[in-house]
C-alpha cells in the first residue's frame, strides 16, 4: 500500500523532473533559431556577425598566410559594425563571384564591396554607397589605348575574374573584345605576366594594388568616357528591414565623422599604395 507520504514524494520527484525538462526545453529553444528568423534578430541572438573575405584583394581584404588573420578596410568596417551590434566578427573565405551565393545560402550576413548591379539586385538588397569606384584598365607594356573604344576590339584580350563587377562591366563595355575569364582575381596578374591577356578591367582600388604588387605588369589607364559605380554592402533580402536600416544609419554616421575615409586611407599601405601612386584623374 502506498502511503500519503509516498504519493507526495512521487509528485515532488515528478515536479522536479518536469522542471528540469522545462529548463532543457527553454535552453534548446534559445539555441535553435526560429525558421523565419530575420538577420537582425539572428545577429543579436548569436552575438556573431558573419562576413566574407577575399584573398589577394588588398586593400579591401588581406589574409595573413601564417596567422590566418584578416585585415583591410572592409574588415575594419565589419569589426566596427559587429561591435555596434554587440557581436563578434566571423570571416569566411570566398570569391567575388560566390559572395552573392553565400548571402543567399545564409553563410554570411553582409558582404562589403559589392556594386549594386541590376542583375544582383534581383536576389540581393544593397545599402547606401560606401564610396564610388572608377573603372580602369591595367595594360601590359606595348598595349596602347585611351578610350574604351580603343580596347573594344576582337584582338584585345581582356582578363576578368568571373562573376565580379569587373567581369559584368567588361561584357557590357567591351563586347567585341576577347575576354579571358578567370576563376579568381589573384589569377589575373599571372595571366598578364605570362602573355595570356593584354589588359584587365579593374576598379581603381584593385588596379592600384595590382600595379604596385607587380610593377612589371604594366600601367594604369583611365579610359574615357570615365565610368564609375558605387560600392555598397550587399544584404540578404529580408521582410524585416531593421538590419538594413541599422547598417545605413551606421554608414551615414561613420561617413559624417570621416571614419570611413580613415579606414580606406589607412588600408592603402597593405597594398604598398602611397598617395603619390594615385593618378590625378582617378577618384574614389
């Protein structure tokens, strides 16, 4: 026969187990994100802001081959944005061509350094501009041209990295040229030095770094008419606009203080770029 005391003990034990299960369930609920969780809530919940870095694109991104540490002005922006959100920065390696896929697959939360191309805007939301970047040509010795029309010829071999802003711009501006499509931006200098390509379409920041790292590769030409595009940050489309609004406010705040310019200028030495290396007709 079970006494009243035994029943009380059993009920007490059951309550303890139930309370334990409730605690576990609550912890699991906190660890598991809702199926429709937006980017803002995800960053705030996990205390992680995830961005991507691209090797060999100084001064945007630079990865130390020994320590694995990232630097560059896009990394400086990511670190400050993460801190503003009360989060830590996580960086994964990618390419310009894969960065949009990384956003779509929720591998990263934001991608710095993207141009707001209409084709990208079909799947990516963009912030307000970080800066304007001029399109240039890096040309091998002996290759001449002053206008885009000078390079828009079948005999001119133009190197581009697949899926990048430079790739898309070259296909639009130089439809008659012979494109040498390469998997990574870091493959372009070798293609030019080996004679596989005569020139390369690159935004100003990239061309300055390319010529500085490889002086024998050639020179920078700013073809006319001068063409430039804004450089923004790309975000995953989200019905909840808080993350995009926060990033835009953060950009405006740092631009007004001159912090954004300081991040860009201080990153130029990563590519051994000095103010005197910048052609007078080149603007950012």
